[in-house]
C-alpha cells in the first residue's frame, strides 16, 4: 500500500459510490480540465452535497498514487462533520454555556490533533475549522488527538467570518489570541459563552476576523523565540477559560 493510501480513494466511479454511500469526504482533488460523461455525473453530486474540491495538475495526483486515478482522488475524513449552526442551538438547549475553539488556517495535522485533544480535555463543546485550507482530518489527526476527535463535534464552515458573526448574534464572545494584541489573555473576561480563535502557524489570524473580535489578547513571551507553537498556545488560553469559569462557578463543568 502506498503512503497514506488508506486515507483516500481514487477513480471517478469509486469516488461517486463512496459519496452515495455516505462516506465523509474531507476534500476532492480533480485533474484540471477533466472531461467525460462520468465526471458530468459526479460534478453535480459534489455540488449538491457541498463537498469541497479543487482542480490540480495531473502531476499532483500522480505523486499521490501511481494507480489509475482517472483524474479524481478523494480524501476520506476520519469523522462526520457538523455545522456550527446546528451545534450552537443544541448547546443552549442542553443548558450549557458555549465554549467553541475556532481554527483559522491551522493546516498542520499534528497541531490540529493536539488542539482537539486539549479542547476535549478542557470541556469545549466543538471545534470549528474552515472548509478550505484546514488540516486534513485523517488517521494522523486521530492518533495525535489520542482519540479525542471522536468525542467532540468537528464543525466545518465555508466562511469562518460569517460563522463567527453568527456566533456573535447567538450571544457568544469572540476572543482572538494573537501576538498583535496589546493586552494579556489572563486580564480578559473569558467567562460566559465564548469562542476562542487560534490562527495559522505562519500567518496567524486573518485581519478580518481580528477586526470583528470582541477580545484581542496575547500570551506573554519572555524568551528569544517570538511565539509558542499554536497547539501549545491554544492549551494555555483554553485552560485560562477553564480557570475563570471554575472561579466563577465551581460546578461549571459538571453535567
């Protein structure tokens, strides 16, 4: 078996049948300029089900598998995806205070898995990622999360900006953890419904999201390295949320 082959399937008909069978698709790679009657059957199906796909050169597909991929390759997700619009009302209906972790461009699979593990341990209600540009939710993510990925809803959004606006309209404060802030995270009020946004490993949180955030805060860095790894930084801020909630209500995380 080729490297990572267990995480994807290839061939137009095989991909079509997997979609019809309800397999969770992380994303599709499609050869640029692909034509043919079977592709004409598959294309409206992925559009209808809003499965993310991108056109790539044939060389990229050839690097992933030397077998006859017919110009289509689908990465299989390890989990079913949710929408934040379905998850938020359910959290409120269960009498819980929303605690959402939002990842803006975190693309490293191991960082993603580590953040999910910390989020689950900290009692977060969900993790929200973008449909495009996010880490693949694959076997490596499952391993790094120590299986926590199966215990917390993973939500996926076509537009994180709009999803965050929806959360604000639902009474949730948005905190952007970024070195661009002037205030430290532990001085902010992190009680109540909250969504913690962590940015990409290289570029951080997008300016549009920072602009609409209710709280912008940073972690103090006293060493010569300018920032923490994103998974470590996420854990630091998540457990400040836990601390503040437990200080306000010692029973905050009890069922």
